[in-house]
C-alpha cells in the first residue's frame, strides 16, 4: 500500500475550508481538517503532516499559535487569507510562515507549494516519505 502524505487545513470559514480541502486532495495529499486553533495545534503534535494551510483569522491567537507549534515540529505553514493584506503577509512571514496565499485559491499555486515541501524541507520530508503531487 502506498503512503499518502497528509496536509493540515485549519480554517474556520466553511467555504474557504472546503475550497482548500478540495485543492489539497487534488494534489494527492490527505486533508486533515479543523476549524479551531486549539485543534490545529494538537493535530500538528499528533498527526504526521508534511504541510499546513492555516487561515489568517482563526479564533484566538490563531495563526500565531499554529506557526509556533509548526516551528517546533518542523512543518511548513502556508497562511491563507480572504484579504490581500500586506501587513498580515509581512507579519506571517516574520513569524516563520512558508508562504501566504489569498482567495480565490488557485490549484497551480497550491500544487506548487505542496510539491516544494520535499525540496525545501528535506529532513522533515524524509520522515513522512516523498510527497508526490498531482499537477494536472
């Protein structure tokens, strides 16, 4: 049986969450989904994910807590946003985000981010197997 890498999708807004889940699955990754900050942090500690997509306006400390935990477990985080907000982008990158994407989300962008993980994070990827992304 072939290993299928997992991607965390942490998003509190239903439409955005479903859009990202569909794109992640289309990339050949298994989506691990949550709508809360606390669950996202717990899943980063317990699930073997190779990448995380985290909405910028998760409740509470939101994406900041997710970035902190992801840094501890060496998982790259892509911050997703409904707004093209330069300040939020800069803050995310300063806190260690791998990238920042805005709605509408585009499959080629999500696929490129997912396929970059093994190249940018070789040690982390080695523990979860190589990520094979469907780019068609």
